[in-house]
C-alpha cells in the first residue's frame, strides 16, 4: 500500500470552483479529481507490459473479439490465450 501525505495548497477561487464542479459532475471526491489532474501533469513511465500493450494497439493488430460464449467461459478463454 502506498503512503499518502496530507498537504495544504492555495488555489484561486475560480480554479477551486471548477475542480469542485467537476468532482460533483463525476460523483467523485475533490481529492481524487485533484490527484488525477496532478498525475496527468507528472511524467509517467509505463512498465514493459503496458508498453507492449500500447505497441499492440498502435500496430492496428486485430484483437480477438469476446463473444457471449467467451464471456460465460472467461477463465477458460483467458487460459486458452
């Protein structure tokens, strides 16, 4: 579990109002909205598994489509990949 630290920041009224409005619209906490926005601005380096998935998506490779049968038998489906 990651450690969290409480901190205090000062924001202009209009910015705080916008963040609160977004949190209310999305039915989320103000803290989660602020954290999301900050994470978007911090350089994030994905791990190798994520990079591989991103390369697959960018390559245009056609992924196998899940059908109702596959969903009902998801564990078997995953083990068969």
